[in-house]
C-alpha cells in the first residue's frame, strides 16, 4: 500500500466514496475498510466525523439495541427446524422457557436465564419418561436459545444445524440425536439443565451473541461434554461469530464436527480440548520464508 501523501483527498459528505470537491477530508487508511467491518479510516469534516459516518454509527447502534430487545418468533423458528430434511422422522422441536419470565427480568437477572422454569423441566421429564420407560441416553442434544440476539437465532440456526447434521450423517456410525429444544429467555448454562435431563453425552447450545456495532446477528455455539447443572465455562468449547459475514455455516459445522469427535474420543470438553482444524494452515504458514528475518 502506498504511504499517505501530503495532499488531502476530499470527499462529499453524502457519498464519502466519491471523489469530488467537498467538505470531507478522507483518511488515507480508508482503503483497508474492504478487509474489515471495523470503523477505520472514517475521514473528518473539520475536527468532527463526517455526517455520513455519524449516521452509519447511529444506525448500527440502533440495530444492536433492536437485536437485544426483539422477541424470538418461536413458531416460525420451530417450523423452520422441523422442515430440515434430516429431521423428517425425528421428534418435533420442543419449546421451553427459563425462569426469567420476561425480557426485562432476563436482562437484569442473568442467573434466572441459566435455569429452566419448573413447568418446562416437568414437561421435558414427562416427555422423555412416557410409559414409565427409563430416560434414554443420546449422543448429542442441540439446544437453540434466543440469548442476546434473537435475530441471529432466527436467521442462522436452521442453516447451521442443517450443515452440521449433513456432516454428522455422513459418519460411519451416525450419532443418536435428542429432540431439538428451543429456549426462550435463556443463557448458555441452561443447556446443562437440558442435557442432563436428556442424559446426553454432549450438548450443543446455539445462542444469539451480544450484538456488536458491526454484528447484530452473530450466532455462538457452546459445546459441553457430560452436561450437568453447575458446570462453568471452563468445561465448554466455543465457536463464535457464525454468520454469512463471519464464520460460514459450513466452516462452523466442520469445526463443530471435529470437536464432537474429539470430545467423544477423549471424553471431555473445555480448556483441555483444542480446535486443531486450522493446524495444517498454520504449518504451511510456518514453512513460508519470513521476509523480516530472511538473510539478504
């Protein structure tokens, strides 16, 4: 990249990308914005931000606030999940709730979002123990939680689950899958409650992550081996920023499949289980000559 010149490039405030005579002085690092959503190279108008950039910031802030407060459309989501072809013969999606009875309580009391409501707990136990049969053991339980961005869950849960199940279904011995559960007003740890009730080897929690100013629709994945109430985040593995503008559904499914297989092999998750799916990339990079230390 050419170094910044002394000549000031001027843009119009209505269209900062168009070279004209105007009031906005461009930042020479603006070209780097094609590689990142970060707010860099914004330029200036006098000593202030350009109007267009200020308005864009306010829009992103409003989108982040809306993502937190927007209620999850549960019926639409369950219909989407039930329509996944690989779930055609599975138990229909179950819907439960946390002990946070509304959004305000959920935001003010994170502890209540980590626990199943009593009625929901009883309904899950009753569903699994029909006919006085013993609680079955599943290889995998998938829990979909609205979290802090219902937009992320509404938009990305179905395509990711479809990508993951497609990969898992190609394995030599397919995993047994517990009924998919959708949780309203939930936090990550509520998956431990549900996984324990299902008596599942592994629970995967898909949850809307806290919105950023460039990512109001980021989906997070948390995976726990042998889930039970009271586990801390040290026992989980996380895959973050699952969305078209971040980590693609196929790439996230690849990472999740790897972690599932390793967790079953080693019977653990958390700080002792590392994602090695990029090791070949790192090794190839290490073989590349570093121009900073190469001999001239």
